[in-house]
C-alpha cells in the first residue's frame, strides 16, 4: 500500500459529535486523530483512507476516488465498517476498545479509547539502544495477556492478520493492547487480487503470501512467534517466502541459546513452523504452554546445544500438551527448523542436574495445566471454529 500522502482533516473540525484536535498517526490505509467527545473525554478516531485508492487535497473534506478504483474502495469501506462493528462487541482489556463507528465525508470512522503509552516496537528499540535485551519475564508477562485478548477476537470469528510489535501497545502501567487489525485489508486483497498484499514481511505467516485461503488462528499464532522473536533479537524473523527456499532461522536460534530458556525457544520455534498444521492450532494450546513455563526456567550455557526430545524435554512426558509433544517428537511430518537447529544435550550436563531440572519443570507444568484440563477439549473446539477465510 502506498504511503499516506493525503491531507488530514483540519484541526478543530466537528464531526459526529467529536472535535478533532490533531493528527497523531497515519499509514497507507488510514489516518488517526486525537479528538474529544461531547463530555471532554479524549478519544482516537481512525479514518478509512487508503492512499492507493483516494486523493484528498488540503482544504477538502471529501476524498476523491477514480472510477476504476471505486469497487476496491467500496469493498474496503464495507470491510472496515464490519470490522469496527465486530470489535465494538469485544470488551477485553487487552484489545483496543472501539466505542463508536460512523459514516461521514464519504468514508468510515472508528472511534477508539485513547490510551497513554507506547508500542512494543518502540520499547524494543529503546532496549537495543541501551545495549540491553528484552527479558524473558517481560516477554511472558506481555504475551500471556495478549493471548487472552486475541482469544476473545478469535471467538468473534475475526483474525488479526497483522500482529507485530508496532501493533502491540503498552500502556503506561505496562499492560499490552492489540491495535490495528488487518482483517479488513486482507479481505480486500482476497477480493481484489490486483491490490498490493497487506502483510508485513517477517511477521506474516507463509499462507498470507498465497491467495488461496487457508487462514485461521494458526496464522495469527505464527505472527505471535515472530513478535516474540523480535523481542529477543530486535528484528523480525526471516520472511516466510524466503524460508521456503533457504531457511536460515536455525542459526538465529543457536545464537539465542543461553539467553533465553530452552522452553521459550522451543515454543517460539513451534509457532514459526512453516507448515500450518504443525503449529499450535488454537491460542488455548499456545497459552497453556506459555503460562506453564516456570518463572525460574533454567537457561543452558551457550556452549550447550538446544536439546531434542530424547534429552531433557522428553522427560516431561504427559505433562506437556499433546500437540507440543507431537511436534517435539521424531519429526513424523518431515524435517523442520527444529530438526536442523537442535541436538541432544551432551554428557556435559550431568544426569543428576538433568533429572532435577526435568522433575521441577514437569511438576510445574502439570500443576499449572491441571485446573484447565477439563476445559481443554471444549476450548480448543471453540477456538478452531474461526473460518479459514480471514474475514470479519
């Protein structure tokens, strides 16, 4: 999508009971304004304004759309409006709160709660500028909360489809919030294949590069893994289309050994598997594993390779969810990133230490998973009911 070069609405403009204060953000798809409602409360108003399809000059209020682009504009308009309607029905602290939506000036507007804070992308950049890395405890805290919010989105048969650190907002109290859903844009691209695909290389699942469908919760799960990876290294993973021909991710994971726990690295690699069916199929499955990771997980020394299932993790046995046990198995579905990057823990780690760590992790996972076991099948079925269409 082209960069946003259209004129924003003028400061002080009254629109549908809101007063525009100023433009605070823009992208190829929209412009976001700070505004005040009739009670003086601050809100953020997002205007549907795809730069590749419309033109608005300074001093104008109505966008101009060329006749050839009108079908694409109207399709996107409808999807934007329906997405706003669906998000307005979601009330979750980790999902942006849509308070209102309306039509005006031949386009559509979404009114959201205005929150003070910054994006996860900005937080990562600050940490890197200080020669510091994002800590594991922070990663798990943020993403456990995000998964709760994303589950509420999937329950409404919506997919995010544009998950990345720039679309994860950290409030001043540290709590995360999902922003800028890409479902409407993805639908727009599927209906009108002449438009540029709306995905972010590195964060987009491989199926987003195809126009044959096959999207589902597993597509957002890939992006979750990519966002966690970005927290670890300060950059997105290798784009999925490049990985299909020359996968270089194994080397990155080897470099991360000793900086993060084996369990967290295995979890990220599980999310980033190229084959959709080999990833976690629901957020509930992913959430259970992430939440069950012990806060004091042992971090292997950098000299020790990440282990395969016949090492430490194999001893966890039935304590791990079945999908993760299958993926960590002998590779029944064929080679994956994990196969090229891991090997067994050598005799450098003594049998006594291995047994102690394994028993501790197993007990932690088992106790954490037990209260949720009765809900497992029911929740997985609910989460997987999102239609593989990527549409709101």
